[in-house]
């Protein structure tokens, strides 16, 4: 195969891959270069700049500016949808639900739904390192794609994509959590409020272990009650996550679940004793 034939084959494969992604997005780009840019990680732009001897001239080739734009557009479109869908929610409730829908974790889940990692364009080194499966990179790329959708077609394709993949049925689940007084993802705040209401003390978090390579870290965090002078403090739960913050949230979530289970068990025991006393 000649150099020209190889280039044509690669171009054909790329067009086929972009077409598959456009089907998943539910939108055909008038300017496919925008979608291509949205999929181009900084590592590939840097690699190509070095190969071309254009060090420092790579900023126009990656997706970071589109990511910046997409982040703003996503917040607008999700905010608009929630405002219209739930007129009974206060500003604080709208803000809490929007934060969950545009969170890094949820955006990474959206990326998985459309197999976005398979289309991400990385340098050879970063591709071998497993970067295309990293949640931060995936969530950033979703935002870049949303920026590209906006530039190519305006707000309508962004609204359609957001309704299908970002909001979907998740918003009703979050609405139920909101009605039940759940934490909506901020388990640390919910745990602190519950402990303070019960005058049980203040939670503190400590990293117990850290493992894995830099691109795939795993943190183990323990949450304990803040100890009194000379006391170790009571351990409540342990959690894991790819960042310290995620591991702390997981530990708080597990602690909340244990506290709720204990309260339910105590409530059932009290009810049983009261029923026995009536007999």
C-alpha cells in the first residue's frame, strides 16, 4: 500500500468512525472538523506539533477551548430544562439537581453511553496508558462535543442531546431523592448534618491507603467521629474512589447507609416492644 493509499484508508476509517458517533449523537455535522477537534486530546495536538517542529503552536489543535464553551452551554441548557420541568423547585433545589446532572461522574456515564472513549484521539503514549478510559478525560470530551454541537447547529441539537443522554430518566430519580431529603450526591454534608442534629460529633476523614498508577489511582479513606482529647474516635465507615474527594464521598455514603439501617432496626425493636407491652 502506497503512502497515498494509506492516507486515503485512514481518512476513510476516520469518516466511518465519525459517522458512527454522529448517529449516537443524533446529529450530522455540517462542519465535521468541529467534531474532530472536539475529540482531539491535548496530548495528540502536542505530539503532532513536535513532529511538525511547531512547539508552542498546538493550542488551536486540541479540544480545550471547545470544552470551555461546552461547559457553559451545558449549564445553560440543563438549567433551562430544569426550570421549565419543575416550576415548584426553589433556586437551591434547582442548583443541587443541576450540579448532579453536570457532574464529572455523570458526564463520564454519558460518555460511556455513546462509546465516546473509542473515538477519543490521543497521543500514542497516552493511548497505551489507558487515558481514554479515565473519567476526567471522558467528561471533558463530552463537554467539548457539546461545544462543537452548539457551534455547528446552535442550541437545538444541544437540547436534544442533553434531553436524551444527560437528563433522561435521571432527573426523576433525583426529584425523588430531593423529596425524600436525600443528599443528592453530597454525602459528606448530609452526614455532617445528621451527626450534628443527633449531637453525635463531627466526622473527619483520613486516607488509609493509596494504590495504582497515576492515571488509575485508588484511594481508601476512613471516616471517623472527631475524637475527644486522648481518645481515638469511633470509626464509621470506609470508602474507595479514584480521587480523595470521591473516596471521602463514598465513605460518607456508606456511613449514612449504616446509620439509617441502625435507626430503622432500633425503630423496629421499639415498635416490637411496645406491641408486646400491649398484649
